């Protein structure tokens, strides 16, 4: 049912060591907008996951021995092919994940930007010379690829989450194995097809698709040939995976849950704040880890902001992501809709007021209406949990110190946003917020040149930027003696 130009991008099984696997056991991939089956993919398991790791290990010596410039050229080919097939990749993404086509095209470009970035950044893995304690010695520091990298990626950004991990790993000289989310494997497999066309050697980039999440995860976190593991997903799952990695003392990077505050101070440009809140809240139907989760508005501008924000939310069009003009697609499943609605109803029971939306939409079982709640407090269920849906709770506050304390009152620390014009306030709040990323008068903060990641229980490590290679490299100290003879 996938209507795309290049049908070779539609793959039906895992990609391991340069080969496409088949299996009698199939997994049906459905479009969350209407429940229709769009493709069936061969179901892999423990055996295939182990094969992928072994293939990555075998390919490591040759790939890591290539010069940074050689790897950059191949990665650049991959970037070019992804952008040439942007429309097809976006169509695949929308049909398996649900987000509007324009958003899907944006995700493809966003993911490709990391491949382009790291293709160049891999050439700048510099070492050091350190002044030695005596004349007969020299101290040198070099950086080398960590080895085989294993990854598990989520369904909400099935293209970009793979691209920004794989690009850094491959640029550093590592080989890569990924298990994509079972709901959205087609984007990953299409990327593997283009990786092969780009000249990435067999075994360097492997995609394993399977329904045995726990068993496959144990292989990827505990196999002795895996040197580093990287995960994007929930904090609960992330903690379990970290504990599994501990058995082998593996290097890990984690991008986990969030509870992003969006603060509007009384000196803010209110129209800009509304625009920023819309961008940071309703993208992908609120199903992103950096989505605004709590909107704090200072009392003096509460009525003005709320009126304009509700008016903007009313303009959102709900429907199938392939339909022109739609900007809110379905949620990933009926279970996701149920979870969001339970948070809303529990908060209403605690005193919150629904001023817009607040229920499943008539568009289908997987659609939830864009919702705005007022009279919310920071202790309500809707504020204490990651919503992961199109719901905006508005919380009033009086003082700067008060809102910083409320914003930080969470175990999460991924992204935060605030709007203000006073330069002193901007510095105080930016430094006071306990988050890895802070958007100041800006609702869209992620790009390939910036370090993406959180603090506290939102994870560790950074993706993108010049810092993004660090998690895929080991520092080696060389002490050269006997140089005075």
C-alpha cells in the first residue's frame, strides 16, 4: 500500500552484513491513521541479533582503518542519497508513524543533517601532546573508535534518531547495529538500502527488526563484542538497559524522558511566546521528548497569553498525515490515546479545567484532540508525568524564583524553554534551570551543530555538535620513554 516512487526503498526484512533477511514469520506494519496494513516485515530474533553483532565486529577492522576523509566521502554519499529520496522517505515515515507529511520531510532533512555534520566532524578528531615530567619522556593522547556500537531507537522519530547515532558512530570509525521500534521499521530499512547504495561496506551498518524486544535488547547490551550502547526512549526502560550494560562495563549514552517547562514572563513578547509554545508542544501530536509539558505563565500576562494560545490551538487541523493542510496526525496507538486521556481526566478530578479539547477525536481511535487545560497546579498528574500527547496544561506563577523552583521540581532534565526580554532575568533563569538544553525566546532548539541531551534522569551523553563524537571514541594515553639517549 506504500505509494512511493522508488519501490526498492520498501524492504521486507532485516539488513545484516550486507544481506536482506527473510522469514516465514511476518510482522504487520500498520498506518496509525486508519489501521490499514501497509507492509509486512520478516520477524528476526536473538539469533539474527547475534549475527548482526558478529558481522559488525568482523567489519570493524577494515572500517576503522579507513582514513577519516574516506569515511567522510562515503557518509556524504549517504547524505546526498537521503536528500535525493526525501519525498519517498517522508511518505514511508508518515504512513508508518502518522506525523503530517511536511513534518516527516522535515525529520528526514534533520536526520540527514547529522550525517552531513559528522562526515565533516570526523576529520577533526584531534589528539594532544602534554608537557612531560622529565626530558626523556613524551606524553601523547590519541583518540580511537570505541568499537561495535549497538542501539535501540524509538518510533516517534524513526529516521532521525537512527541518523544522529549512526552518523557519529560511523564517522568515528565504529560499526553499528540498530534495533528500530517494531511499529516503525520501514524508515530504518530504507536508510539501510541507501547506505548500501552509498558504499557503506557490509557489516558496518546493520538493522535488525524483531518483536522480541527484551531478548534482543539483552543481546545488544550484554554481548561481549558490543563496546558501546546507545538508547533513546523512556527512563524506565533506559534504567533497565543501563543495568544490563553494567555487566560488561560498556560505554553508554542515554536520551530518556522529559518534563519540559515553558515559562512566559511578564516582559515577554506574548505573540512570539504563543508561536514558540505551539511549535514546541504540538509537533508530532505532542509525541516528542523535548515537547513542552508544562506552560508556566506569570500572573500579569496570564489572561492575554491564554486567550491567544487557545485561539492558535483552535486553528490546528486534525487528520491523516498525507492529507494537505493537516498539522496534527494520529498518536501511535489507541493505548497512547487512553494514557493521555487518563492523565487529563485525573487532573480534571484534581481541579483542572478543560477549555479546549479533552477527548478522543472523531477522526479515529488513535486521534486525540489538541487540548488546553487551565487552573492547573504543579502537583497535578498532568504536570508530574510526561504527557507525550497534544495536551497543554497552563500553570500560573507570581515570582521568578517560584517558577524556577517549580520548573526544577521533577526528576527529568532534558529541555526547558522561557520567554523574557530582561537580560538579567535571562541569565538568572538560564543558569537556574536544571536542564541540559534551554530555549530562550525560541521553541525549536534541536540542530546538528548543537549538543542534544539531558541531565538528571533524562539521560547522559550528547548527540550532535563537536561533542557528539566523544561518546564513540576512547582516549588512549601514550607514554614514550628513553628519548634522552
